[in-house]
């Protein structure tokens, strides 16, 4: 055996022993499963990986995916998940899916969404040709944070990359023009739906599209109600009034998507689907709007508490 081959054999043997040693340190059960979700500082985790970045990143990625659907309280899930993915992407920033996983699951609070955006921005130098990460940034700014300017910017950046859907530039232009309405939201959500195989994410996106279509039909009824007021000099007492009289405003009502009814809300007087009971506000369902309003109340209370210390 010549020296070159001997040297190669020695190097490979040392590398194999190193991998075995690192893998031996990785416990079979995750810390989350053991009820001890310790998360190291990202820079410490990277230093302790001793060059085996992929192995260490895989270990903490396993910790992250164990959180979703686990027994942890929803309000705690996001923070812990974000910390684990921060570790994963610091140890091995070349990973791909964890960035988009964060975008899908870090939505429980405004702080979570902004953490997801920071992670997505971290991915950009390592995945310059991945348009989806820029698209998720645009979606988060538009849908969750209601910030149209950065949303339009990231959609424009995504549209410049080869392979990106052509309509992204159009969505960005509509946001620039101040038309961030139902069709923009639906276009973004359809792309997210087409881009994921996660059944839980797909169910959430399909629900969003369902709410948007229900709102579109309710707005059609709003226009008919306006015509009724103009023609009759009074408001309707029930949605069916739009079909009555010698000159009805409508010949038939648009179908309610769930075979429920169109009714007047007892709280607001608006025309609503009896399935949802409330209207879909710009970008949000009623429940999502309440959740996001809760973010702001909670964040304001935290700021006051910290300010009093």
C-alpha cells in the first residue's frame, strides 16, 4: 500500500470515528419528548458541533418538528419553535425546508411572524435562486402584518427569479397601487396551497380561500342591498327581501358555500353567512382579526410592564 492510499485510509477512518462519536452524543428521544425543551444559544450550538454542522442541525431540526402537534400550549409553541429553527439555520444555514416551515407555523403572534421573517431573510444569501422564501416574506408582511410596502418589495424580488410565477409581479403592482383586497389575498393563498404537501397547512389555506369566496358573495349582496335602499327608500328586514316585490333586486341569492343561509347579523346588521356569522375583514376572518388585535393588546401590556421595571 503506497503512502497516498494509506493517508486517505487514515483520514477516512478518523472521519468515520468522528461521525460515530457525534451521533453517539445524540439521544434517541428528543428533549421535548422528555419534557425538557432546552434550547442552546445558536452560536454555542454551532461551536459545539465541531465541524459536523449537518449532523447537529438535523438533531435540532428533529426537536423542532416534534413541537408541532405536541402537547405544548399553543402560546408557547411558537417561541420555542422559533428558537429551535434559529439554532438549525445558524448551525447549517444551507438547509432549505426549515425556513419555509417557520413561515407556515410561526403565526401565533406578531412576534412569531417577525421571527419567521428574520429567519427567511437569513436564508436569502444561501438560497439566492429560491423565489419561495421571498414570496413567504411578502405573504407574511401582507397577510399577517398588514404592511403593504415591504410585502410589495418582496413579491417584486420573488418575481425577478427564474421559475417564479408570472403573476407575482402583478400582485406586487396591485399592492403598490393600494389594491390589497380579496383577489390579492386569494392569489397569494392559492400559491401557498399549491406549494405545500403539509395536510395541516393545506387545510388552513383552503379555509382561508373559503372565507374569501364567502366574503366575495356577501359583497355582491351588499351591492344589491344598496340598490334596494335606493329603489324602496328603506332597508331590508331580511336578506330574502332582495327577491320580493314586483321589481325584485335579485332573481335569486348567490349560494352559500356550505348550504347554510344568508342572514342579517344581530350584532352589526351586515349580511353574513350563517356558517361564519361574521364578515371577513381586509385580509382576515373575524377570528383572525380578534387574534391579531390580541397580539397588539398583549404586546402593549408587555411594553408597559417592562417600562415600569
